[in-house]
C-alpha cells in the first residue's frame, strides 16, 4: 500500500488503523516463529536447500499477508536470506531480477506516468462523461464512469486509476447532491454505488491486458519460466477482454439495481461535465507526444499477434517478430520515445525526474517474488508442496483444479495484496497440477486472474481502501456487493479460461 493509499485508508476510521497496527505487530512476531518452526521441523522428503527455502518462504508469506514491513522489502529480504542460507548462489537467486518482464513493468510504468503527469486520464474521463448520450441521467453517468475507470485501469495502475477517478467521482457527487435537481434529492445509495464502481471497475479493468495489474505479469512470468508457454500481449487480451466485459456488465447491472436513485434525470449535470472538459483546453504538445508514444508501444505489443494471424504461428515471420519484440522491449521503446518527442516550453515529453517517480516497489516485489518461485521449482520444494496439496484436494481433473486454483487465489487476495496472492498461489498450483497429472496452464491462468479478485474488505486492495475512506460505503455493503462480484468473477474466469486457454498456446 503506497503513502497516498495509506493516508486515505487512515481517514476511514480508528478501527481500521488499529486493525492494521495489530496485524503488523502480529506479523513481526509470527514471521520469525514460522521461520524457526519450519527450519526445526522434520521433512525427510525435502532436500536440505529446499528445507531452508521452505523456512524462508514461511516467514515471507507471513510478512506479505500481515504487511508488517513494506512488501518490496520483504521480497528483497527473502531473496537475500536464500543466499545467506545457501539455498542457491547469489547469481542464481537474483537472476530473475533481469527477466525481460521486469522491463515490461518499467516501460509501461513510465508511459503511465506520462499519461498522469500530462492529464490525459482526466481528459479521457471528462470527455466520455460529457458525451451527449450520457446526458443528465444518473444511471448513464454510473455506466460511463465505470467504463472509463475500467479502460484506464487496463493501461495504468489500478491504484492510480482509482485515486484519479475517486476525485472526479467525489466532484460529481458534490454537484449532484448540492441541491434538489429534477424534483428529488439523490439518495446515499447512489453515492455508495458510484464509489464502489470506482474501486471494483478499476480492479476488473486491470485484467484486460498483461500490463493492467502486477499479478498478470507475475503469473505470466511463472507460466513462461515453468511451463515454457509464451502468452503474448494479443493472446492475453483474447481471454482478458471477454472476462472484463462480462464482469463489468454484471457489476453495472447489480449496482444500478441495488444503488438506484429514483431520479430519472438531474438537471445541469451534463453542463457541469462539459465545463470541466472545456476547462482542460485543447491538446497540448506534451499530450500529443504522449499519445504517440503510447500508440507505438500498443502497436508493438499487438504486432506479433497480428503477424501470427496473417502468416500462422509456425511461420518464420512470426518467430522473428516474436523474438525481436518481446513485451518488455516494446514497452521500453515506447517509453524511450517520451524522452525524444517534444513537450512544453522546449522540454521533452517527460523528464527523468518525472519518470523516476514510477512505483519501483512493485518492480522489486515482482523480482523478489519471482526469484522465490523459481527457487521453489529448482530445489524441488514446489513439487513436494504440490504432491502434498494434491492429497488434500478432493479434485484431480482439469476443470476441478482450475476452479480450485481460481477460488484459492481469490480468497488469498482478500487478506493480502493481489501481488502477493499471485506470488504465493501461481507456483503452487502449477506444482499441484503436475503432481495430479493435469495440464498446469489452465490452473495457472485461473490463479493469475483470480488473484485480481478480492473485493470484500477495505484491506483487500488499495482501491477498496481509497473509496472506503470516502465515508459513503458501509462496510456491510462492501462485503455483500464484493462477495457477489467475487462469485461471479470466479465463475467467469473458470468459463473463459476453459474455453479460451487453447488460444494462448
């Protein structure tokens, strides 16, 4: 949870703050206890280095779940402990930090930073909300607001999207509730619905593209490293976009039903939104340059998929493009354009000082978590855990494992971050599937998508924490509406992965 989110969550009340402090204190005590207990245990099936790694991972998981110390620090501490305890040499432990997907994070974060710095996100938001078909109807405002949130979240951080749309949503609620319009005052249920739409749509939208949310990249890393299966940008969207479209429609339908206003139209709301859009002025040079850089990156991301469609996946052309333009390289090329294209007053579209403000913590968290997952595979720990879990899970078929993997990832994400959920669950379900003699790809994809669920509690995601701080969301409603979206999300992911997974091979 970043500083902004922590401050916002802190405004949600003393009970939440006390819970966070108690959880952190518990983690500081439980982590060394878990490490010592596993290290002192008798596990004859494990090699010595796998046994020591299990102790490290036990402590790391406790620290991730409780967030007793910053999660990136935990990831780096876990990797360092593996070197100290001779689980593997330093060169092997830290090799995943040089994985090309690390640079997908870096490049896409710089592009997202430019979008934020130059206000393109606000321009898109107010541009859509002020469209004629949206008008002054609260139901249409809710739909358009959520659609913009989901779209933005497919390209920039879920948390950043929520923070920006939260401010816009609060401005809309302030206007709509300022006086009686259309003969009736909007009720508190609409405010609850708009705030929940802000958080839930941001979390849903991140599933559309590989760069939409860190769990996607983490899951893809394990799938590529452990299964030897590349899932390019275009192929991911073949699953992600249908999942997002389905979940968003369900979300809108039940929020519009359960959080209705009873008011058909609110006079003046479209004029207010038009005024906000007009105040942004024409596109600036920096904004045009940012659009150009993002367009180049997006084109390079989908180019391999288009070549595959045109010439076949076995063609030399596809193999060459795929080798030359992995997602990390495409992201870096697009980001590099920002330092070449013109900005305002003789400057470039982005400076290094601005670019350096990206979320390096997520990058390091991915590297550390990926390192632990790779070590678990190489030492045999993951296989041993998979065999053990297989004996406990009453399903062995591909569909059953897919469903269980998705549910477990969603449940873990309720009590810890989505990123930690992906790091914890994806390598384990791969090993479980292997031990059960099933295809690991579907359970791995299900766990990757499922890690981005978790809608029930303010602590489930930073997005939930931000909107809960508005004071418009009773905890009971977040739990009920979030649980409903969790159930629909699991079912949608299972169906989509089962039907569409063959497209990513």
